[in-house]
């Protein structure tokens, strides 16, 4: 038995080792009110979206969470990419001419992982104009260097590896893309995402993860059936779209029609969402009233109503490119001040995580100044 005075250094040493090795990756919003920075498709304002370099850069810029949009390949690999099509971020039209469907699109689900890995990835371009016409002028030049599509596993291993080597606690924010489309193709993408998350240790609210989708019925299925079956309990975020975007389609009289999103922005709709989700992800203009002329933007009731119901609010997508600023906004900081200070959202999806991080850190420094 150790003498009394020798116990404390040993205890201190063991406790230090424990906390160094087993730091819980808790969501920061659960422990303080500082808004979270969600790197939208990585640091996609600086490098081609959803590539590993864009994710590593977002990590280095100290995003709290890094987003993964997920779709399935022909051989059931989860691929990190925004669209169910390959058209506007890869050279698929050059590498695999003749593999488009009759609607003209090259679908990721029609290609094996080995085929997808042969594709060169670039920043988003406008195929209807030219493969050399960027969607966002002034960003990383199209088709330079070498980038490739990655699997969900590859990205999780990158983020977990950096959490290990740098000792930050960066979270993940996967989005299940178009479950209705995958179901029509005979696939269950939600099951694939959830089982992959479980394999990588994301099973409860102790881990730093949000699962998001534009599909309300799918999120209810995940909440009511899939997570209980898999013994998982992860926070869910209901993304809110404009109906005309066709984020989700449903069968009506034998035709695919756009799902109507209008109910989600009503008090009753938010109450329903609070029954299965922990937060909402609205398009950021949905949180202000439309104002004519030079009048300043006025917050509407959506954020305060959501907060009263215990829902977090994570609007998308904050882009610092000058041409992406809303009318009447003179700077990105002015936009951030409106949403983070005046409206009081709990986090933002951004293509420029460094700029949001700096804004939030500056605000914290000001509020801590005596
Ligand atoms: O998931 C939040 C935001 O990414 C939603 O928009 O279309 O970029 O996936 P989208
Ligand atoms: Ca997304």
C-alpha cells in the first residue's frame, strides 16, 4: 500500500491519462451557447467540395463539424458527394460516354466504386454551359491538381485520425441524400448510413454527430424504428427546402411530384418535427421577412418558435464570395452578425469555415472583455 502522500501524484497521473485518452466528443452546443461552425461539404470555398483535402482544410480551420452528403454506388458503397448525379463535379462524360440514362444524367448508383475512383473531381461547374464554366467564380481553378471521390469510411477515418493526432474533437454531420430515390432503386440508404456510423463508434449522443435529411418520413422511420433496432440514439436534423426545389418527390396518380414542405415552417409543423428531431436546417432566407428596398432584414418567428420547442436551428449555406451575398448586405460579417447575434441561430453551414470561426472568436473575445 502506498503512503498517503504518494497517492495523489499517481492518481493525478492516471486521471490525466484517462482524460487524455477518453475525451468525450460532446456537441459544444450542449455544453455552451457558442454557435457551431459546420463546414459545408468541407472548406468548399477554397478546394473542390467533398474531397479529402477540402475536409482536412476545414479541420485545420477549426470547424466544429464537417458535413458529408451521402449517396450509394452500384456496389453499395456510400460515396461522399452532393448530388445523385456525377455530372457537375467529375469528368464522367469524358471517361464513360454512353453511360448516361435517357434523361441525360450520369447517376452515381450506376457506377461501381472502382469506376468512380477513375473519375477526376473538380469544383462544381455548369455542364449546360461548359465543363470549364465554374459555378462559383474566383474559387479553386477547375480541373487543376488531382482530386477523387471518396467513400464515407475514408472520410470518417480521416476525421477520426485527425482527432487522434491533433486532439481536437471535430464532429461529423452526415446527410442522407434522397432516400426516396434510393428506395425506388431498391436500396435502403438510411440503413447503410446508420450501420456505418455504428461501425465507427457513433452510437449515442456522447459522440459529436448530427444526422440530417430533407426527408421527414425517413427521419421519423430512423427515429421510431431504425435507431431502436440498431440500439443507436443520435440527434436528427430536419432540413427544410422550398417545395419547388424537388428535394423530395412522391408518387401521385402514377407521377413523381414534388413533396410539399410548407407545413414545416408552421408552429404545428415545428411541434411535429420536435417529436422526432433535435433541430432544423432551414435555408437561411427562411429566417427573415422579405423586405423591399433598402430596409434592413427583420427576423421572423421561425427561430424563436423552434427554440421554444427545444429545437436547434442550423441554417444553410453561408458563402463569403461577394457575388453570393444577399441584397443589402455589405459584407459577410454583416450577414453573420444578423444571423448569429440578432436572430440567435445555434450554428451555420458555411463554405468558408475560417471566416465564421474568426467572427465567432472575435465576438467571444469582445464579450469576455471586462
Ligand atoms: O445539409 C445542409 C445543406 O447542405 C443543405 O443543402 O443542398 O447543400 O445539401 P445542400
Ligand atoms: Ca447537405
